[in-house]
C-alpha cells in the first residue's frame, strides 16, 4: 500500500450543493486555480450532465488546470458518462466519477430498482466509462448503509470492469469512526480484487464526525484517498474539512505515517477565497483557519507560548498561511503592483479589461480606506454586485437618513436591464429601508432566509462584507456585497442575490 494520501477536493461540486453556495464560471475557475496552488491531487470540478452551465465550468477548469487531475461526477448511465467525458476532453489528466445508490432504502424508495438491476447498471456503466477514459472512480451512494454482501458483489464487479478508485461514501453522516474504519477494512479483505483499486472515503458531517470518520477510514480501513472540501463546505452540515484532515495527517505523521502533496502555506488563502466567494463565513473557533485558531487569551497559555511556542501550539501558524495582518498596497500603488498581488493571491483575471476594472475599484477603495489588506483585494474581485454584461440588476448609488426617534428613509439608484431606476422607502433601520427601496421596482417576491455581516479586516475602517440569502419558488441563492459602508454593502448583496434568482440556470443535485 502506498504511503501517500491522495487529497480529492470536491468544493466545486459537493460543496456547491450548500443552499445558496452556487458559483459562477469565473468564481469556480478562481477557486480551481487556488486548489492547484495548494497542490490538491484531484479537483472534482462539477457534475457536467446537470446543466449546460456546469458542463462549461468543468470544461473551462479542464482547460486551465494542468497540475491536478480534473474530475466530473456522473450518474451511472451512458448519457451522464458521455457528457462528463466530453467536458473532460481538454484535461491533461481527467477522471470520471460514477455513482449509483446501493443501500436497500435508496434502491427501493429512490431508484425503484431491484438489487440485480442496480448491479447490472453499475457493471455496464463502468465498462462504458472505461472505454472513454482510463481513470475511473466508482461510488456506491449511501455505501455505508448498504448490505455488505451486496456491496462486495457490486464493488468486485466494477473493479473487474476497470474502476481504478473505489469510494465508500457515508452519504448521510451516519457512521462513527471505529465502525466506519472497520467497514472499509472488511470490504478490502472480502473483495478478491480489492488491491487493484485505490480505496477512498467520503464522509458527511451530520453528527460532527466527518473528519474523524475519514481518518478512521484511512488508519483502520487502509483507504488512501480522502474526499473533502475547503472549510468543510457542503449540503446539510457539510463535508469532511480539507484543512483539518491535511493538518491532522501532517501534524501526526508519527501516527498516520503518510505523505501528502499539499502545500499547506496556501490553506488559509483557499479558505478565505471560498468563504468570500460563497458568503459562508468561517466561525472564529474553526480549527486551522478560524480567526481564533492560533489565538491565546488565557494568561497561563500566553505565558507558556512566550516561553516555548510548542507548550500550547502543535502547529505553526505560518505553515498554513497565517501571518501578521500585512498592508500590501495603498493609494499610491500602481497597476503592475496590483496585478502582481492578484497573482500572489491566486487570482487570475480573464482579460486585461477585467484587471483594469478591478484596479479602478481598488483605487476607489484606496481613496476611502487608507490601509488595503489582502482580504480587501479578494473582496474586490469576489464582489458580484458590480454591474456586468447580461446582469439584470446593477448598483449605482444610495442615500439614506436615520435619526433617533425617526423612521429611517432610503433611496437607491440601480439598473434594471441596463436602465436606471430609483426606489425609495422607509424601514425599521437603514438596511431594511434600502432593501425595501430596491423591492419597489424589483418586486421579486423572494423571502430572505439569511442576512449576515462580517468585517473583512479588524478595525472600524474595515470593509463590511454582507451575505444575503433569498428563497423563491424552491430556489435558494446567496448574494455577497462588500463596501466600507455597511448599508451600501447590503444593497449590493441584495442585488447580487436578485441576479442569481433572475438567472434561469438549473442544477441537478447529486449526493455522494
């Protein structure tokens, strides 16, 4: 068994299935490039057959990324597999990831198929995929709750048909570490050809044990691939967290005895990029990437760390990308310095025109805020609220008045289909008034299910980053906006969410 642990990142596929976390093509490309800098072994770029938009995203990432294997999910049928293979054609290294449910509950209630029908479909679809691509991964959805005898039969067959990676998902987060590790071990021992494939684990966090289950699958079960996401992003309670698994294996190499390709210095940058792109804020006490991960408030702890760092720190903050909050650019900085800083942060703009637009916004911000941090720059390029071509709504300007004892008033000028309109309203506060002013023209009928504010850096001069989550007709979308004025940031975030609601791109949810 190899001593290397393969890191399979599914932020762009399974992570995107979080309600409101869907990303644009440019956002996915930006994150994929950061994952490549992180030296992730496999990037699951999307589910190519789910929509034309996802197909184009997978294809674009396959064209742009050369150092990581690019993977597309596909249901175990010829149409999905063909579509995924087509999207992956430009990839230097491509992988088809097939899945079909094998648990009694899923086969009966969801698929309405007999076990024999599922067995045949798994076998035939793997054979079909193997004729299109050499690197094939197979996942029995809800594998952990499947009958062991049937699961062994299915997995033996798909390995015979050419599957090179076998992933055993705990799709609903039901497992506990020791039992999950023993389950993987049992499968590998009972399946005669198990040594012909790399074994993988994919754990969800419904009971808060995704990382522990994944590590048990590695240590006890002998798995050599872990499927995970940046910040543990994912539907319901999320997925196994990449940064936690990587640093656990790296920090406790004495126990796991495994090597990793990951360049851990880029972990924090990846975390911030995913957080700012999706609007899913990282909790302060989150392991490795939380704001308090390396903070020491207790006097005893502070004294110990000052005397000998390893008294209370088992990892070096610098190893995962933490440094003192460093000012990188200011109002006198030139375009080339700005462009270079974008590259240092893993951001590659599509064209010089995009660089010029971002630089103009940087200069505008620098006139209002003297100290520009990396987080500010990422927010500039992540902010979807700037008017782009083909966007229905765009922010222009806002004025508001609030006074103690008086009901706040707001007027917002924004574009609808390229034409400027002005909406005015009162509200319970300036933010409420501003969003109601937008609704006087938008008339979206959407329900707001989340409104959150986060300071991008640590002072009162900081930009505020606002996330607005809207729900309408079964669709849930996130909008993110940033500005030193929190009311303006709120309006930008609301318009960003309206643009996503206006987009007709549909997604087909898949679990694995």
